[in-house]
C-alpha cells in the first residue's frame, strides 16, 4: 500500500519556527517539507498559472516517492456551465504540471458550495477530463460542497470514470464517504491550535486505522491536513506518518 500524507502548500509564515527550524532558508522550505512529509497539495495553481520551470524545480526538491496533488484552476470549476469549460481545462493542463513527472499525484477539482448537482452538465464536465497528459497518466479527485451531490447518479458517474470523490472532513461542508476510484483522496480540516499535534492521540489513531482501511486492495491513499488550525497541520501530518510507520 502507498499512503501519502501532507499539507496544503509549503509557504506559510507561522510555520517558520514551528515546522521549519528557526532561520531556515525560505528557498529551501520545500526541500525540508519533502524530507518530513510524503505529499503536498499545490494550491497556487487554483489562483493562476505557474511556469513549467517551477513544476520542474518543485519535483527536483523532493525525494523519490513523494507526491504532489495539483489544485485545478478556479476558472475551470467556478463556471455557470461546466461543460463549456474545455478551453480553460486545456489551459490548466498545459501549463507544465506534467514536469512534475512521477511526483505528480491526483488533480484536485474543487467546486464552490453554491454549485449544485446538475446531472447532464456535470457528466459533460467530467468527460472533458483526460486520462493522460503529455504521456503521463492523470488521476482526478472531485470535491463538491453541496448536499445535492449525495445522489447515486453522481457516485455512479465517478465510478464509471475511475474518479475519486474527495472525503472532506469539515465542519462547513458535507462529507461524502464513498470509494469511487482505485485511490482515495481525503482532506482533514479539524486540527486544533491548543493540541500540539493538531489532533489528539485517539483521533490520530482513528485516522491511522482509516488510512489502512482505505489502502486495502492496493489502493493508493492521499491524506492532506488542510485549514482548521493551519499552524498545527504539519505536526498533525508528521504524527500520522509516525503512527503508520
């Protein structure tokens, strides 16, 4: 089984001195994160295009086996008619993200809480997502934030396409706990600032057991500690990695 555990991004000032050692060079923060975590969700791609050289440099900064997920551009998901987004999807996928090579994990497509399930439109959108790019296999993780997606038709269309519905453990949005692909993508969002590791020991034991369960049948698992008490997320990720070892 392959379980990748990490955080969202790697540049966050409060992590300096809490996760990164004091006076650690900022330009080497990703290298440090790569030595202590096994995955990172790149979220800068949600806001704008990145240079191909940036992806190549990020890949070179982390060790073998490390995985980046890449958050899809908001211009591909924040649309009234999703099925009309072929051009924006192509623009996102051709910016150079395949320069990550074997460090590329799933593409994370996140939808706003105002987006409701429209069967035909959503099926049209999913059909626009390719299985590969520049000869590199792509995996797609779909995060929805409205209760209307608790629809068997939505789950079925993801299973038909081997796309994962994101397991989002959050106080704000619905959590759809369904296995729809040959991998699992989870975003844990309840870390607490008054707990040094973000989550107490019993809760970390729970997530370790859950990770092992998700990984059964040779399924890859991606778990990212996101939001909540963000300053604690690197410690939470490291604590969970330690439990799984």
